[in-house]
């Protein structure tokens, strides 16, 4: 026990001496076969507030090339610094040559680790940068081996000391990184961004691929694209002028290697001429609308859109110079008219048309339901549809009555936009009624105009909760589908995408479909329709190959 204490004491004294000498013990970078600095210094490695980073390490190195790098160490509590770094190959011996940039702060030292010679870059006493706040940086050059040698592994350790002349309170750091040997890659083009541009050329293009060399030439359809070499994977280009159409892109290296991407770049023709709107004739009319007017100008197409005071209106194409529209209702005053060609080019004529007369009242019409229909409560979605002719400055509200129109306490939708004409509604189950009505209301200023339907019925819909099976493959010989749920009534039918299937009623919670069609791959909607017209919400059934 006495000898053990003596050994520990001697190791402690050895570490203290080295910690204050600027000459750290070698073989403590954490490389294979090595220890770490916390064998002398307290605390776990990389547990401090700082960092140890190797800067400018190339991802790939070229044999024989020299690379300038920096080892950076930082810790907010440190006042003195130390480090060691080594570069080894797969054999465990040093790889390449380390060259100090400033021999006053770093030097080279040699050690044998597991029978292998390793060269270390270590900090000198001056390189401890005592009383200097971090971060501190040690510069060095690494010369890659002249012959192919595989991956180079960089190992480094650093000590950020509090300069109290002991190893207590110091923080230790380590890092490792690798640089693989550059390998020639076959010349290839991956993509161009962008891959299209105008006939006149001048488009800045980035070409990505591999195997590019300094001096590589690029052509678009045989014309030089002014290539600028960035690295072996990137070239910057300027597209040359060329007639419209797709052209091949060819990269040629100085050694004669070349690769072509067919239809790699597309030249686009110049855009068609923009539309011109010169007049509207006649240029005034009643606020009630309904007047046929002609728009005169240039470069109209059959797909040209007319925007009348902010609203799209149907347009009749006469020829490239004329369009016809029927005026909608509008408030009195001057309005602007625009035409938009399919390519997005726009022409606008301010104060193109003047509305004359009084404020026109809106006209509303319900399209569905109108009366006599059967709708499903807590079942399939109902699409309520209506039509409004107005000046475009209305607020729309939709109401439901369950007492034959005597009152409308149920607000289905309120403050809808003037252009809305459809409302999809899942009717709540508490609104079942034998005498239901809908009312659509358009409010314009202080004026309210509405229309209501005749009576229709709302019935409680059946509900599907489970399908057995929920999915099958076309290879299955025969499929019997069990539909689970509630509210099924004798005489109900199962439907698949709206097609009725032969259905066996088992109970109000179960139905059976024998030999379910399943020869077509896809997704299908299963619904149940009761004799009173109530239809369930759809349940998804899938068929796989």
C-alpha cells in the first residue's frame, strides 16, 4: 500500500512539473494506443465550457499538396494553454509531414506508440500563451504524403489551465477528424440550375456534377458557355445566345474526357406581345347591368380574361382586337377594366366605363336544395348552392328553419364573401325535421334581399363505424364485406362509389355484402343508404395489387 501511494505521488509530481513546463507528455491525444490529458489533469475530457477545433481541414487531400491549418483552443476560465497534435494513417504511424509555422510557439517531437513512430506538434513554453485570454490559435502546415496512403486521421488534445501551478481546476479537451485521399471520379453532369433561359442568352447557370478539372470547357448546343471553374463538382456558366428549344450541354476536360447531357438546357422564345386595352364601347350604361359592350385593343387571345371593376366576367373572343362582355350590376360611378393574357401580362384602362342610375338591388336564387329533397343529418355532406347577381358589395348569410319557415333560428353561415356561392355542410343530428327550409340573404348597405326554399326533409343518417376487411388485394379469390355501424334499416343498401351493391340486412348494426367487387386497384368510398333517403358519411375501402 505504501508503494502505491508513492507511485501516485510521483505521477502527480511528474504531471505538475509538465503542466508548468510547456512540454506536455507525448501520447495523450486519444489516438489509438494513447491516453488522454485527464490522466494528469482533473475532470472529464470535453466537460469544460470551451472547445478545441481544427480549422481548414480539407475533406479530401491531394497527395503531395501542402495545407495550412489552425488548432484553436478556447475556455472562458483559462489563463494558460497547451496542446499536442499528431496525424496518423491506417498503420498507426505518422502520415505526411507536419511543419510548424512559428517555431517559437510550436515544435515537433517524436514518440514510439505500440512500436510505431509518431510525430507530434506540441506547444512550447511561449506557446502556452500565459495570461492571454482565449481563444488561442496554433498554426501549422501539413504536407500530404506523395504516394497514395488512404485516410489521414488528425488527433489533438488541449489543456486550458487556470495557472495555479497545479493540475487541479484545469480543463482538458480533445478532438479527432479525418481527411480522405482524393480519388479521381468519372466525369458526370448531375443538373443545371436554372436549366432554362431566354434565347438571347446571358443566364447565369450553376452546373453540378463530378470530375471537373481546371480549364474545363462547356458548350450549349455547340456554343461556348464561358465556364468558370469552382471545384471538381461545380462550374459557373453564362448561357450563350441560341434559338428556342432544348439543347445538349457538353463538358470537356483539358485531358480530353467529355460528357454530354442531352436536352440539358432549354431556350425559351421571347414572351408574346402584351395586351393593349384602348377603349370600351359603349363606355356607359345602367347600374342594373345586362348591357353588351365591346373591348377594343391589341394582342387579345381566346384565353384572355376580363376583370370588370375587380370581378372576373365571362368574355367572348372576337379576334385579336376585340372582346365582348355583358356588364354585371354595379353601383353608380366610373370603374376600371383590365384584360389578362394567359402568360400573365396585364393591361388596364382606368375609368373605362361609367354606371348610370340608382344603386341596383341584389337578386338571389337558391339552386340546391329548392324543396322536396331528403338531406342527411350526421351523414353525407350537403353542398348548398345559390346564385347572386349584385354590385359585388354584399354580405351573405345562410339560415335554416325546421318549422316550415315560420322562424329561422339556425345560422348556418354568416358574413360570407360576395363571390361565395357554395357551402358544404354536415347537418347536425339534432336538426332532423319533416318541414325544413333554407334561406339565403344578401345584405347591401341597409338593403336586405333573400330567397327561401320550399319544404324539404332532414332525416337521421345511418353511421358506419367499421369495415371488415378494410382493405384487400386483387389476388384474393372472394371478398365478403361486413359493414358495422348503427341506424341501419331493413331495405337499406351498401353503395361503393355511388354504385348499389347486393346487401343482406343482418341487424340495425350489421350489414353483409357477398362477393364485393375488388378487381380494380384503388381507393373506394363505402356508404349506406336507408330507405328514407338518409345516407351515411363515406368510409374508405382500399384495393391493392
